[in-house]
C-alpha cells in the first residue's frame, strides 16, 4: 500500500487516539465543565409560582325581563357561553394588556429595577411574557408566573424573585375578577339607565291612566261599579214591588169606592209617585242630588270601559313594580365586588428555583466537552495526516 493512501478509521483507532491525547481531553473537559459550573452560579435564576382557578359554571343564558331588556338595549349576554368557551375567554383575558396593567399596579412593579421601562407598552409585554396560562382536561385553569433574577444573583435577589413570582401569579387571578367585575358593572350601569328610561315612560303613562280613570269616575258617578250596580238593582226591584202592590190596591179600591173619592185620589197619587220613582231609578237617580246612581242602560258600556282602565292600571302597576325591582338589582350589581372566579390554590413563593438545573448543566457540559474535545483531537489528527499511512505517530 502506498504511503499517500488512506486507510479505514475504526473504533479501535479512535480509542488509541483518545488514549494518546487523554491529557488534552481531560484538561479540556475539566476546564469546560468548570466554566459551566461557574456559569450556573452567575446566570439569572428563574423562580416559578403557580395558582389554580376553579372552572366556571356551565350555566344557561339568562332568562326573564332582564335578558329581554338587554336585547332591546343592544347589549350582549355572555351567560350562554359553554364552559369550554368561557375557559378560553378567561385564558385570553389573563394575557391581555388590561390584565398586565392590573398586575403592574397591584404589585407595584415599576418600583423594581428590572421592570423600569420608558414605555408602558413594553412593560406590559414583559409582564405578559412572564405568565403561562393553561387549562387541563377537567377545566382547572393554571396560572404560572416565572421571574428571573439579575446576573450574579445573591440571596436577596433570589428571595425577591420567588416572592414576585407568587405575587404576579395571584395578581393575574385577581385581574380576571377585576375584568369580569368591570365588565359586569358597566353592563349593570347601562341596563340601569335603560330600565330607568322605561320606568319613567311607564310612570308617565300610569299617571295618565290614573287621571283618565278619575275623570271617568267623576263623569259617570263611579266609585265601585259592582256594588253600585247591585244597590241600584235592589232599589229598582223594591220600587217595582211597591208599585205593583200599589197598582193592585188601586184596582181593588176602584171596585169599592166611587170616582172622586179621597181614598182613590190618594191611591192614584201613590201609584203615580211610585211609577215616577221606578223610571227615575232606571235613568240614574231618584233624587236630583243623587251622585252615585248610574243610568241602568249605560251599565254594560260603563263596565267595559271601567274594566279596561282598571286592567291597564293594574298591568302598568305590576310592570313598574318589576322594573323598580330590576333597577335596584342592577344598582346592587353595579356596586358589587363579589368574585366571579375562585382560586383553588393560591400561589406561594417557591422554595427552590425552576431553572437553571445545575445537575443538568453539568451533565450537558460533560457531554458536550467530551464530544468537542474528541472531535478536536480527531480533526487535528486527520489534518496532520496521521491516517494517510498505517501508523499512528
């Protein structure tokens, strides 16, 4: 075989080369691993804290007048969203600028050096990048906040990062309640204003009906039409009975007494008086100053009109009562601070860092330093032509 011919480089050649250059390889691995270990102490340490939120209720859309009024006012109800859609909406809400702004104000992040930026938008983006939100298959939402220390962290930096991670995670959960309450309160205020307009309009209409009913009662001498009609009917019947008796007495007296007799005149006058009373009773009053008698032939139409007015009055009264109740409910809702989501577990400051893992860094450092050192040895050997012949110099 010629001196310039290459031969096959096999595993045993590699072992021989490593054995030949083991001093260089050991020094390279030692230096690289030492630098990796040193770097693990000076790079920023990250601390993660996780809070969990119970899944929202899968309730149906709101029913009743409230939903109807909301539709009329152009509002939108999210009550009918399924649980899955609510969870997705909540996850997006916790990574919004509104949530980030709440977290910044709640945790006073601008007082910390690592969160001091000229532009608030940059700060909000940084805060959002610290959060990782997810939901498991059962719907439980997990909010994880990760805060890093500066380079060359000391014990104080580590404690501060751990505390901040817990504060930010809990503030993210609170921000969801804040956004929900803000949205709910704004809707309640809008609904209250809309209900107030309807309420004012119905009160004016009720006042108008009350006036019409009062005028109708005065013009037609109505107080309680059922009782009045019953009394009128009894009065007419009594007068009719008395008239019938008087007519019978008059007829009998004409058989006994002569014409022009004082008794006949008296009986005739009695019959005439009773007949006049009977007619007057049906026309709406026996005496001139009677303010409560109603013409009997007008009773059906008066009853119909009176019933319609009373019906409208009662309906409007009930509607106004319901609107007043609804208005007070919206006032309470506008001032309510009842939480809309509930944390299952609050975030606690972690007792150890989440990264970097010094053990993993050492293993990776050892692996890569071994790989690079052997690669350098092999590359150098080929470059110097050690395997262009059959010997290893």
